[in-house]
DNA sequence: GTATACTCTATTAAATCTATAGGATAAATA
DNA sequence: TATTTATCCTATAGATTTAATAGAGTATAC
C-alpha cells in the first residue's frame, strides 16, 4: 500500500510542476490546494529537499521549488526518496539489498524469483515516467 | 513492502508444489522445512484454504494439499488472497475500489495516473506467472 | 474411544505510520 | 539592526497494522 507520505509528496510535486513559473511556493499554499495537513507536508517537503528533488528558500518570498524541469524528474528517484526501496523484499533490492535470515539459498527461493520480476516491471514503469507525464 | 504473511504463504505453496505427490502435508512439516513459526503458518494456511488455494484434511494423515496443479495457480490469485489488493491505492483497485476522500477528481490526479500504470505492470507479471514457474 | 491434526477466537507485543508541537535558523526589508 | 516571514529540526503522541502466541474446539482415522 502506498503511504500517505508518498501520496502527499507526489501531489505536492505535481502541484509545483503544474505552475507556470519556478518561483518558490509556500508550504501553506501547497497544503491548502492539495488538502494535506500542513505540518505533515512540512516534513515531507523537507525529505524531498534532502533527497535532491526540491530546492528551498527561507524567509519572506521563500518556499519550495522544483530543482529540475518536470521532464527530467524520473519516478524512480521520487519513489526511492518518498517510499524507500522499489523492491518488495530487501533480498531483491538494487539500492537497499539485505539478505533474508530465514532463507538458506536465494537462487532457489520462489519468493525471490517472483519478486525480481515484480521489481523489474515496476522499475520499467518508474524509469519511463517523469513528473511531466503524470500531470497531463 | 511484502508482508511476512505473504512471504511465508508463498513459501508454503512452493513447498507443497515441489513435492512429488499431492498427499496432505502437516503444518508442522511445512513450518520446519521453511523456517516459519508454526502457529503463524497455521493461520496463513487457513486463509489460503478459505481463499480457495488449498484443500485440507483433518485427523491422522491429514494436512494441507494443493487444490489445483501448480501450472494452474496464478500469482494474481495468490497475491490477492495473501496480500490483498494488487493496486497500491484503493482508487485504482479493480477488485477493492474505493474513492479517495482528499482527491476531488481522479481523472486529473497525478497519483492516480501513475498508480494505474504500476498496477497494470504488476498484473502483467502476476497473470503470466504460475506457481510452477517460480519453483524452478 | 483415543490420538491426531486442522479450526477458530482472542489477545499481546512490536513496529510503523500519521500527525502535531514548539523552538531554532536564515533571509528579506524597513 | 530589529522585525517579520518562512523554512528547519527534534521530539513525541496517537492510531493502525503486523507478527506471533495461547488455548480450547472439532472432525477423522484406526
């Protein structure tokens, strides 16, 4: 299940991308427009900034803005920053690999086999979808 | 993230499928062989039986057995029984549809668009993968 | 009729997710 | 330089979900 964090984060990105200019937008405005609890959104935007998806500016006239053009923001990056690993089990994760402690041999593991296929199909979608694609 | 319930359930199915005959196998044997807490596995097997994936037999010589041949058991069915909806958000679920309360218009929702694509790619994998495919 | 093995309900412990509070910091500007 | 504005950061509370266990009930084989 997609977390609310990711859902809200995607909506915030889409909102920023849909705006004409790239001037900073305040948290309050995004929250209001997208029906997101402001304080929660605050922490989400922060992780996206730290994850390299957004830039920010403090003080009057400040806010958050897209670092790159929507066409250049892949869903792979967005999902990794917001939701974490794309793989459904750590033992098939490309960026967050971890061995299962209950499984003696990955190569003979049925779960492993299936989850590699699922991971690859999800990656295929995320890699070919940019922020620009989902706002139209 | 894949729940342990689903992971254990898949392993149990794979174990049953890998056996020569289709005689009932006891919970204790599956639990031992696959490193699964027995009581937990008990409840998982029960839901799989209720979900039409397994048959069971009580009393001496009893246990669980596959209802159909591994080639005929689609991952779509398995995942729905164990993990629930394949969609990551209820508003794009085929079998468990629910409207989002924070979203005024699905057709213009960026999350909706992306998650439909992800759902379809996962379905593509699950539909073309059977229990027989993942045990080899 | 007794041992066997699944069935069912209830409960607990741990982990994760969602949300909020409040003060710290940086920038603009008057 | 004082004030206002808006992000930054840490901590924490509450709710929900997941993982696991306990124990009594029920059907079957022999």
